[in-house]
């Protein structure tokens, strides 16, 4: 499954890693060496994230139940607490720089595609 911005067809991630259980969300990307390009971590339900014990920056996209972007955190550095955006129901973590390359905006809708 891939993550796409359907308005312009930009592929944010070729591979979506779901984290929909308590233990998978808890672990997230903790203690990983790097975040492979072309991957994203989809945390649901989730209102915010942190980067404690991480070794690299990540981009964070917050979405509501309809996958509409409610907020973004580009280049969230290690050992930081993320922002809580109103109406967020899930969070998508991406390799740092993905938001800048994609020209995403709050209010746009994302899609998962096979």
C-alpha cells in the first residue's frame, strides 16, 4: 500500500507501515538507526508523537478521520515532544524532507492506494 496526495498524484510513501495496536504505536520508530526513504509509519489512533530516544529528524503529518491534513511538523528533531493539533485522529511519520518535497498544505486530503 502507498500514501498519495491525490490532487497532484505525489507519492509520499511507496510503503505504509501500519501501527494500529498499542504495542506497535508504543514502539514506533524508537531505537531505529534510520528511516528508509519511501516508507511511512501510520499511527492510529494517535493525537501526537515524540522523538525521545530517536537518532534522526522526521516529518510528521496529522490527519483527521477522513485523512484530511490537520497539521504538519517538518523536521521534528530527536528528543522533542510533538504538537497536538485539533481534530487529529492519526499521525503519519515520514522521512525528514518529505513535506518540503511534496508541497503539502493543511486541509488537503491524503489517500492510501494499493
